[in-house]
C-alpha cells in the first residue's frame, strides 16, 4: 500500500494505522502475512487499535483488535 504521508513501506505505527484506516482487503492481507512472518507486529497493531476502540463506530480497529487478541497466544 502506498502511504500518502510516509516515504517508506515499513510497518511503523503510522503505517499500520494507515493500512487499517484506508486499506483495502489486499492491504489487510499483506498486513496479516507480515504478522505471520513477524509476530512482534501484533504489539504494534494493539497499540494502534487501543487509541480507537473506545469509538463504537471504528469497526476496522475493533476487527484488528480482536485479531490481535486471538492470534497473540498462537504466535
């Protein structure tokens, strides 16, 4: 995914937030595959989501927060 305000393609906190907020299915699958290769990304995703899960309408963040909770013990 091209990040409009970032000049790299690493999964920093800002990049993860961008993928969750603006990403399409292909971008989400890339993030999921990156998590499979680098389970430490789960902590970053959790940090990003924790800022938004208080909003009941932020469904994308709720989804990824649940993803982290489910896969953190598996990784």
